[in-house]
C-alpha cells in the first residue's frame, strides 16, 4: 500500500463501496460483530445476493457487500458467482477480518468520500508536484 498523503479523496461510482468505507471508518466494531458467527457458505452467499438492500441498515449493507465481494469469483461487482478453490482456503478469513480492517480504518480516517461518475471529471492538471487535481463539470441546468 502506498504511503498516505496529507489529504486524499476517494471517488467511486459504487455507493455500496462508499457505504462500506464509511461504516469501517465510523462503526468498525459493529461491522465486525456482523461476522461473529458467520460461515463461508454457498447458501448464505445466495441468500445475501437476493436480500434487498433497502431492508438492511448501513452496517448490515456494508457486511453484505464485504461478504459478497470477498467470496465472489474474480472479485466481480456485478453478475457475481460464489468462488471456490480446491487449493486454498476461502478468501474471507473471519479470524483476521478485524485485523485487516483496522489497517484500512486508519487509512480511511483522513479520507474524503464521494460518489461522482467518471464522465463528470475534466482533464487532470498538476497543481503541485505532489498533487493531481480533477475538477468536476457542473451539471447543465434544465429549463422549461
């Protein structure tokens, strides 16, 4: 992982990923509790896939997203399939989850999160030797 910059902005179009980062940053203990008695299971994976997001709290949504992402074949975000390997343990190591996420939480503590589509970015420009900035296009006003 690269060294942390003085200021960082994370931009991603995937709102579930941003929710995961926000929950890890502010509610790590509650997030980890969601996995306390979890199993790595194809059936649980399928149940989580069909669970409507709007029925879950932010913490439950984040845990669902993490579970599905970690166990998805190839780490795909859409059209996910349960990934297995005969030569390795499951990618979701429930015993090391808190340790792994604690490192991420330290990084996220000083990070700005936002959701902006890539088509709203303008050409990057170098502001300082250590900084590349992107400006966002303002959406056009629609008048009737």
